[in-house]
């Protein structure tokens, strides 16, 4: 017997699995087993310029960055291995992220290039699930995490 599942049905089932689970640990296991994503300990909240990794300090003046923090809340730095290749090898790359009030997001890589959230999620392979970066942060981020 063959079962045919459409992409939309897959999204619905996977998204329900993520949303209905009461444990972030279950979500982490699911994402690691099915999509190869393990962001445990790889997301850090940035609340002032001094916490910003050196890869990003050349992109901002301290006063401007702290003003952005005061106006819109904290940034998050994500240390991502999956989705960025040099040749055939995946390499670590840092991304600076902050959700905006209007529902959009600010996402820039360590080289200073603005990234679309959809492209970032597609590179991770979770775009088919309907997750956002904010969802991933909610699943993986803990206040005490350090990169």
C-alpha cells in the first residue's frame, strides 16, 4: 500500500508536532533526528555592545548599537554550521538576529550581509515546517547559554 502525502499535509503534521509538544527537549530531539539541527548552546542574547562578538563590532558604532537595543529589545547571535558551505565542507558562521514589531526581522551574517529569514530557514532545511527564527530561539535559547 502506498501513502501519498502532499507538502501541505507534511507541514501541518510537522508543525502540529512542534506546537503540541509541551517539552522543548522533545522539539530539540525531533529537529535533530529529522532535520539534523542542533542549536543547543549556540544562541546567545545580546543586551549591550560589549557582549557583541568581534565579528560584528566593525558593523556598528557602540552608541548606535546600544540605541538600537534600547529602541527594539535584545539581539540574538546564532552560531550556525548547517547551511553555509565552503567547497564541500560546512563551516561555522555567526548570524545576528532581532525580530521587529511589524513581524519582519533583522538578520545579518558575520560578513555584514543582510539575509532574508526565508532564505536562512531554507538553508537550515526547516522552511517546510513553517517555523520562524523566533520559534527556533524559543525552542533552543536559555538565559544562561554562552557561545
